C-alpha cells in the first residue's frame, strides 16, 4: 500500500505497532486488518506521514462513536496518541 510514498512503515508494520500498543496498555477493541488502517501525508501536529489505525469497540451510551483511533508517527515508528470515542486525545504511555 505504499503507492510510491516515501514512508518508513508498511501497513503491516503499522498494524504490528498498534497491536503491541493495545496489548501493552490493555486496551479493548478489535482491529480488522487493512480496512481499519490508513495513512496521510500529514495529520494534526505530527511531523511527516501518519498512520491511523481504527479500533472497533462495543457500543456504549457514554461514547459518541464505537471506535477509537491509534495515531502512529511513520517517522518515529511509534504511537503518538489515541483519539478516544468522544474525540479526545489520550496518551496511556504518558500516564
């Protein structure tokens, strides 16, 4: 899926980073492979390409959405933050 982009990560590598992060921080939800992973040349304040990995979760009356997003820096090959189901930024690795 690189499509001639100068990315450091492949889709499979981004998926692996997201799965490892979910496991390490005991986050719920499921990643349904390729359909939940996209990349952008830029996103928010992350420098360079960014991989967004959507994680499906059980619907809940407290959440606006039934998913959250893991934001991965292609340059750093690391999770920058999570966008929770209500659109708020969450950083379990900084807590």
